[in-house]
C-alpha cells in the first residue's frame, strides 16, 4: 500500500497532503531511463571487450592472421624493391655507361623518396587501405620490372652491335706513319698559310709525298667523293654511322665513289695538294654528331701509349697549317 505523506503548511497552519507535480514525475522517470541506458551501454561495452562471442573470437583471430600476412607481404615487397633498386643502379651506372647509352630517367622508375613515404604511411592505414596500398606497391614493382626488362633488352642489342660500333669508330691514322714524323699541324687555332692570321684548324695535317695512299680509318659509306670547290680540293667524306664522319682532303686522286661501302684500312685515294693547300698532305677531320673533334684521340688501334704521348705533343705545337 502506497504511503501518503503530509507536510505542515505555514500559511494555512495545518497539515496538508503532499502531492508531487506531474513535471517532476516525468523528469524522474526520464532520469531513471537515461541512467539505465547508460549503465546498459557500459555493461555491454565491457562484455564485448572482455567477453567476445565465439563469432567475434573467430573474426579477431582471422584479423590477426591477416595482419601477419600483410606484414610478411610488406617485408617481401620491400626486399624486392631494394633488389630492383640495385639492378637499376647497376643498369645506369655500369651497363649503360659501358655501351655509351643514356640512362633511364628516374621519372620512368619509381622515386626512392616516394617509396619511403609510402612505407611510412602503411602503419597508419586500416586493413582495407593497407590491402589497397600493397596492391599498388606490387603494381608499381611490376611496372619497374617491366621497364628494367626492356632496358636489359636494349643492352642485349648494344652487346650485339658493339662489334659493329667498334668497326665503325675511327681508330687508325689515314696515312702510313709508323715513325710519327708526318704530323705537320694539329687541331685548334693555327696560323693560316695563305692569310697569315690565326684561324681554327678543324683537323690534323699529315705531310706525305704526292701519291702516298690514304686509308679509310673505319668502316662506313662514302658520302662525298670529289672536288666541290670548298677549299678541300679532291676530298672524301665517309659516314660511319653512330654519329661519326671523317673527312680526307687535298687528294691527288680519289679512288672511291659516293654511296660505296668501304672497310677500315681500304685505300680511298692518294695524297696530293689540290684545293687550298701549300704542299702535298692529307688533311684529316673527325666529326661526331656534326661537330669537329680532335682526331688525335682516334688512333688507338695503331699507337702504343708512348707513341700516343709523343704524337699528342707534336700535334699540340703552335705552328702553321698546310691549308
């Protein structure tokens, strides 16, 4: 039976029945319900945390296994990336240097800094994000390996063509010069024999009696053979490929014709003094990609180191050229 409570009313000076307002009753009910809900949430959270169900235990175990697998996969991908980086370095710094090929730009390959940044982000990712990241990493490694495979394919071609490249690179003197006494004027600024002013001399002058054979210094195809009125007189230009060309000027007579294939050591003409020349000699030039370079560095097939040093000093002397 519900107890009835009374209180003394000082205004009426008598005891009156205590009645609780409806608003207060509703607030009490709402407070009780809220406290119950909060208590239930706390109890359920503790229960789920410390007393997981059988299904939850199974999912947690699978999640741990997946994390272990992700970690193992990450380590394997990192090792693979390191090995690939070493291969790329050897490719650029050794193999392509040997065959004078341009290195593969880093823009084609993944940058190392980007890789390191990617590894640092792994620890902060969710499982789904981690899975996507590893898939992207593997795709990146696959692309890098494809590029590396193409690079090694190019190097294989370089190896196959290396013998041809060496045969097409100027490597002997254009006239017989075993005693090294025929180098008359070197490459660079020299006194012009006609104008007596300092002018650039784009080749080497080999003094020799008229009729001395002139030899092709490398394999190639005759581009020019004859007198074009350009000061070289009867001259021959050989296109050797790989950016190399050689010029042989002031010949007494030309033996070859335009378009003809020649081999290193083959006679292409004879020494003379045609064109702008002050005496019988062979004016010899070497061009690489259209630019004249010093021929002194292209006699390695028939000179010893001591002979090359002696010839280098002779060619460097400031004297008057023959043309």
